[in-house]
């Protein structure tokens, strides 16, 4: 009976996240469509996509890799033992320590942007490198908002509250689209970069502050780095941080080789990769985000039999959804490219 109730909760949460991801992907397509129709495919758009490489690396390293995936089981452990107040203490420690690390990384990246962009896209012309450096520096501070938004979203996920975190990518994509439509006629590609920064501030930071307060988050600044909960967080975080950061290798290879090819090559590869990620984002990400807090809770409560049953049912449902969506995307790749771009 408990398992059936848990499955219903996972299904409801998956529905919320899947709807959000689907709308976000549609907005993401419209975002790319806006870039294509406002700016075309050329050396300028190549510089724009190359400028995402360094910020994305910091995002994978600190925000995406170490927070949502690793803080949820740590916090669930304290909730399961009726020590939620101690969980909030660890939450505050993680925010302070990882925030300080990220600010230092962002400052270093701002200073070293010319050297790093030269490694990321060595084949660019001097004008292309200068443009990529400018856009990189403009978008780097957004990673601080992504970091804060990630841990604030993790708190809401741990409390089984999915609506507000699911709105973050929608606000982010809308800000980029509006930035491009409203500002690009005057300041070109910079308008889209301004949208990136504005969307991160509004959707990933301010909105998640509101959502975490609704979830009952309590923040008390501290650097209690010897706390067992913080050490547990680091033990879980470091391997995942390094593993997810390998995504940077994929992007870097595309942009490194693309910088030596004809103008617009990086743009075309970026568009293709966006389409390739549709099945993963719409189905896989939704199921993973929605089920993970419940699975972490079952593990913390040592309900291993129920955990295995729920995990098996989730994986079966994931395969039933993912395979036909992937096959349809492959079969209709040509119409999809024409439709979106």
C-alpha cells in the first residue's frame, strides 16, 4: 500500500517536472530559433556559443554536479532521523563554503578569460576571440545565481516541492528570448548575453529564494567545515563533480575543432546537440529529478526492499517512454531541423 502511494507521488512529481521540462525545451528551441532568425549562423554566433564553454564548465563543476544530486541525500538523512535543524545547519555551511569557492573561481575566470578563450577556441580570428572574451566575461557572474538556485532547488526537491524549481528554466529561457528580441537590433549578440544574466538572476536566484522560504529553509551563515554532514556532502560531491564536469570535454571538443572550420560550424553543431538532447531532457531528466528525493528518503530510512521495487518500476517506466521518443526524434530529424531552424 505504501509502495503504491509512493508510486503515485513519484508519478505526480514526474508529471510536474516533465511538463516544465517540455515547456522549457520548447522555449529552448524558440531561443535557438530567435538566435538563428535575428543573427543568422556566422562567426558572431560562433563566438556566442563558444562564450558559454567556460561558464558551463563552472556550472557543471560546482552547481549542477555537487548540489542537487548530493545535498538531497544528506538532507534526507537528517530528516529521516528527526534532526532537520541540523540539516539546515549543514545547508548553511554548504552555501557559505561552496559560494566562496565559486566566487573565487568566477573572479579568476574573469581575469584569465583571454588565455582561457584562446584554449577553448584557438582557431578564431582576433576579432572573434575578442568578442568571445567579452561575452564570456558578461555571462560568468550568472554562475553564482545558478549555484545558489541549485542548492535552493535541492531543498525544495527534498521537501517534495517541485513547482517553483521547475519554473527556473522557463524564466531563464524567456529572458534570453526577450533579451535577443528587444536588444539585439541595437547591441547585437550582446542582447542575448544580457538575457542570460537577467534570466539567471530572476529565475535561478530570486524565484528560488521565494520557493525555498516556502519550503521552510533556514539559513544561518557558518563555516563549520568539520561537521559530519558537511564531510558527508563532500564525500558524495567530489566524485560527481568530476564526473559531470566531463560534459565540458564534449563542448570543448566541438568548439575547439569548430573554431578551425568555416564560420557557423560551431553554431550548426550546437543546434544539432540541442535537438539530440530532447529525449534525455523531456523524459530522462524529468523522471530522474522527480524520483531521486523519494529514493534518497527510502535509502535513509533503510527501506531497501521498497527502494528496489520503486527503482525497478521507475526504470521500466523510463524505458517505455524513452525508447519511442528517441526513435521518433531520429526518424523525424530532417523535419525537426527545418521546423526549428
